[in-house]
């Protein structure tokens, strides 16, 4: 048995009580409690050199990754099946094997639990395979967290080089080149902008654009001389090292778990796996590190006015997370002009409300327009002037500027998408991702297990239960994987389950909205018979506000439920790769959450008041509840209230309070659960870095972060015609959201594994889809929900003087109260103090004295035709303008395109010079060898041809090597 060369031997004269172990030959690793010294340790004071868990106990090897497992202690000491002593004689490598209780001796405390023993054997085999892959391991079970052990992993230089070449990581070379700078006027403008933006720039390195850049190239061990290896310790940063180790962990297998670390985590062999954060971030005496810089310059609410240090975020968390925060920053910046224009539109409505003729007519007490009851029996007649406040408030959002703002926001969405594409290409160039192409990902552990189970069912020789696979089958699982795959027939039950479940969830959402409608109708009827005058006068406001709050609570609850259901539905589909799993999960979650968030708003915008009927012939639900009507000023004001409360409620409660409160509660409960009674000086011992990180919340992916922003983007664009202040509230929320997410990533979450990505993936397509849908929805909101089109039709077709005088009277139809159906007339017809013969209601119908009384009038068809024409013109015009913006703005900035071309030329020149140098060196060596050969020929007898030939052949071989 040999000692693994990756572990240092003890120097001569060292304490012989310290043991060196071969990890592949033991059952457990950790501290020897008798000596209190970690195995493989070379230091007397471990904490002095290991920097509290960031390094191995020798203080030299950096911890690149951590594996965590749970175990049960059978005695007060760690149990080792074999301890290997080092022979004290100098240069000796012989080992002495001593049995310990367990395998080689009697176990006093009884047999280990079979399940725990199986997990331990899997860990041993897996860690042994990690050693064979070149990694170095160190185990620690003497922690302050009871029953939890840690395996520290370090990747040496040769492993990093091998994997970097395998993963085709682009690394900086020695070659520097100048970046093309703007000239003339543009240079002066850039200089002025840099001085102006100096106070809002983060105080981090590389926050400004650089004049030079190192040429990058895919790492190759054969071309190491091209790369800048002056400081090997920093050549591979912590992000790159953890990525490399994670790739090894994924593809390393063992006989009982042939799907790598993900399978082991799924089966509970390990409880967690994560890279370490770069030390502490609090305290003045803390050593400066990237995490501390991020905490001070980014993850703090005091830096809300500053730009984000995107390059440092990418350096610490990886490209995928860096792109998320870059996208969020671009989105937030683009909300600034949208917010300014929205405020102007809102102020225009406020300033012109006193000049709005329709609202003035509604508020005029002398018009004496008597309106028909809003409900049967309990509701009485009412004056149109009582809706004066609602009519004036509606003008804030329903005015001619609203149409302009809808067009502006459609173009804004197109500009935002183009701006992001250009920003993304710039980041790809700076981050050396221009030539990056995602390779075929490894199959997921669940997919391979399903394929293996399918293969075993076909094999009649194996009778074991699924999950208890024979060793010979597990060893040949890769061959079976090449032959077998899951077809659509295998997934048919899952597809049917998905289809039925999604339809059920959408139906549930519709049912809840329908229930809220019943609540609104019944509550309005109950308040109408209230003895309180204030209650009767504020029926519409009370019903609307309470119904929206109910909708908000239901939306928040169903959002959490639908997220879990979407994940479960995706899991039963068993997608092959992680990318496929993520895309399917995003699609299902977005579909369900989109329906959940927007169904109440769609109802108010397009369905409320459309199928009411007329007095004497109303439409009823369950023959009892009359369909509710819109206010005399239209449903736009109610749509604004609905949209604003749901949007603000989701942002304040779900996106902010939940993100702050729930992780802190989980962290607190996990802290209480993991506490154990302290003994000796353990209470004064500082926690190791990996222990602190273990108490943090696991990283759950970027899907929740993107999802809440995409839903918000829908609120900003889809119904912006009814709520011009939506971009402003989104901007204020995002200013907090960026810092909240930053604080969460830096201080509340374990450090995620860095993932390379060159774009935001399927989210971009969802954004484009929402942008296109927003044009159509806003066209219908302006045309059918607001009174913009009826006003235009009245002004240019029916008005005698080209003004809006008489518009309100034109939109109201007449009804003879004697035509009420039996039992539907008001119980108190004299509530207004006089007997009512004719009441008015909002619709385009023939009067009761007409031959076709109460039939739809010609005015209705004229307005409907104008509405449909507006939808067609608006949609096509705005779509054309958006596509024109998309076409006229190039996706790749011109300077970036030039720099990419320049890099390619420089790479060709670099390799040409290298080949020329090699050729010159070979020619020089040949000349020297020929000269030596000539000298030998002049002073010695000539060799035979065969001997000379063999000598020449040997020289050629030497040169080639």
C-alpha cells in the first residue's frame, strides 16, 4: 500500500503521534481526538495558517470546493478502520497498518446502521475516484455543527491546466493591444461624461473603460509559454477554480452512484456541495477581498445611486449571474425616461381636468340626469352628478396624451431590447465570450436513472428491485446509456399529466376570479341597503378596493403554489439536460404566473360591463346576481386601481418582504437546529469559513429573480395606457431590488458555482413576446376600455360645433321605468324626492318611443367600426415602427465588431510568429548539427552509410521531441 503523493510527508523529527493516511484505504477521516491534530496537518496552530477554513491545514493549499455530509457518531472518537504510520527512518516510504475497532477488530458499540454504512461506503469510493482524478482532499468532522462533516477539495496546478484545456477556457496571454478609442468630438464628449459620472462610479478596479486589453485564447498546456504565468496563484481565480472542480465532481462516478455529485446529493450521500466565499465582509480588521469590496460598493442601500460593478460581479459569481445584474441594470436605466414621460402624461391630465368638457357636464348639478338603479330592488335611482369625483379622476389617465404614451412605450420596449443586445455583445467581448458555444451538456442524474431503469426492465436476467442495482449493471450503465433513450412514448403519461394539471390550474385561477366577481356583486347589493349614508355613497370605491386586496392575497398565495407545481411537473417529464429542464420549468412557471397575475386585470379591462344587458333585460349569474356595470366614466379608472394595487402589492410584499424575511427566518431556524452544547474551549473557537457558509441559504437559481422582473415588465408595458405611473413605481422598486438582490447574493446565500453564458437565454424571447403582446393589448385598452374613440366619433360625426359639448348625453340611452321586469324595480322609487318616469343608462340603444325600442342603434355600430379600425391602424403602425427600430440599430456595436476582428488578426499574427520562431530554431539546430557532423568527418574516419543514417535519424528524432 502506498501513500498518495498529493499529501506531504512529515519532516524528520516531527511528532510521531501525527498520522499520514491514504484516503482510499480508510473508512472515515477527521481529527484524532487524542492528539487534537488534523490528519495530514503539518502545523501546530491550525487556525494560524489555514485562515479559518479558506486553506488546508498546511496553510498553502487553497480550498476550492466543499462537500458536506451528515454522519452518526458511534463513540466519542472518530472511527478509523486503518491508520498508517510513517516509518521515522529518513527517506523511507514503508507504512505500518494498525487495526482499529470496526472492520479489523471488535466494535464495542454495536453495528452501524445499514443505511448510514451504505452512504459512507459510497463517499469513500467517490472520494477515492476524486483522488484518482487528481484532486486533493481533507476531511474535518471536529466542527461546531453537530453530526456534520466537511470534505475540503483542492485542485493542484496540473489539474487546473488539464481541465482548463478540456473546457476550452479563454485565458489572458502576454500579448497586449490597444483598444480603438473615439476621436475628435466623441472623445471630448466621453471625457466630459466620465467627469460627470465620476461620483456615481463604484470604487473598484476596472470600473472605467480600459485603453488596452490582453489578448485571450483558449488555454492549452502545449502553449503555456503564450500565457501570462508570472503569478500562477492568481492565474486561475477562485471562480474558475470552483468551476473546474465542479466539472470534475459532475463527471466523477462510483459503482453505486454512476451519475456524479448531483446523484449523490439527490440520494443524501452528501447534504451539500458549494464553493467558499472569499472570507468575511464585516469589520475593519478584515482583509480586503472581492466579497468585502462588493459588500461596500454594491450590496448596500447607500450605493443606490451608483453604477453596479458588473465586471467584479462577473469575476466573483460568474457570467450567468453577471448577465442577470447587467440586464437588471439596463432595464432600470431604461425605466428613467419612461418614468419621466409617464409623469408628464399624468401631470397633463391633472392640469387639463378643469378643461375637460365631459367631466364638467357630469359634475354640473343643473343637468339633472337621473340614472337607472345599479342593482335590483335594493338600489334606487341616482344622480349622474354624484359620480363627479370618479369622472374627474378618470381624466388623469384617460386623455389624449395616453395614446401618445402607449405608442412611446411600444417604441421604448423595442429600444430596450436593442440596447440590451448591444450591451450584451459588449460584455461578451470584454468577458472573452465572443467565440463561446455551449457544448452538449451532461445528462441529468434523474434522466440517466430513468434510462437505466428502462434498460433493466427490458433485461429479463435482472430480477432486483429498481433502485437496488447489481454491481455489474451499474458498472456498465454508460454502455446502456448509449443504446437507450427516453422516447415520447415513455414521457406520454408525464405529458398528459402536465396538460391536465396546467388546464386545472388555469381553471382554478378563472374560478377564483369568478368568485371575486360574485363577492363584488353581493357586497355592492348589501352596501346599497346600508343604513349609513356614507356607506351607500361609497359603494363603488369600497367594493373595488376590497376586491382588489382579495385578488392580491390570492395571487401571492397561488404564485408560491404554482412555482412548486411547475417544478414538479417538469421533474416528472425527466428532461435530459439541465438547460432543457430550466427552459421547461421557466415556460410552465411563466405561463401559470402570467395567468394568475393578469386574469383579474384582463377581466376589468375587457369583460366588465360588456355583457350586462339593459334595464328590463339584464344578464344574471345563477339567476340571482346581476352582472356588474362600469362607472359612468368608464372602467379605465377601476382598471388603474386594480393594476396599481396588484403591482405595488406584489413588489412590496412578495418581491421585497418575502426575499428579506423568509431567508433570514430559514437561516435563524437552521442556526438553532445545528447548535450543540459546547465543551472545553469550543465556545471560543472561531467558526471555519465552510461552517459559516453552510449556515447560509442554498442558491436556488436565477429563475425566481428573472420571473419577478418579467412579471413587472408586463405590468409596465401591457396596460400602461391605463396607468402611466407604472414605470415610475417599477423604477423605484428596482432601485431597491438591485441592492436587495446584491445583499442576498453576497451575505445571505452560499456562493453559487460560476456558469458560463453569453446571453440571458429563453428570457429574451419571453421579453420580446411580451413587447409584441403589449402593442395589441394597449390598442384594445385605448379602443374599447377608454372613451377615446367614442369622443373622436362624437366630435367629428355628431357634434354640431366640433366640440365635446353634449357628449355625455349622447352616450346615455333612455329607459321607461314602466318596462322593468316584475320584482326588479326599486323598492323606494321616491328616494330622490320625486317620481321618476324616465331613467338613463350608458349604452347606444333606441329610446322607448322608437319603433325598435331598446334595440342597438346605428351609433353603436359606427363607434364599433371606429374602434376596430383604430386597433388595426395602431397595431400595424406601432409594429412597423418597432421593427424599423430593430432594423436600423445594429445588434453589434461598430467598435466591438472592429475589436473582434482585430483580435482575430492578432491571434493569427501571434501564431505565425510562434511557428516562424520554431522553424528558425529548428534550422539553427540543424545547422549546428551539420557543422558538428562536418567537423567529425574531417577528424575521423567516415561512418558507414547505415550508421550515418541511424545517427541522422537519432538527431531528427531528438529535434522532433
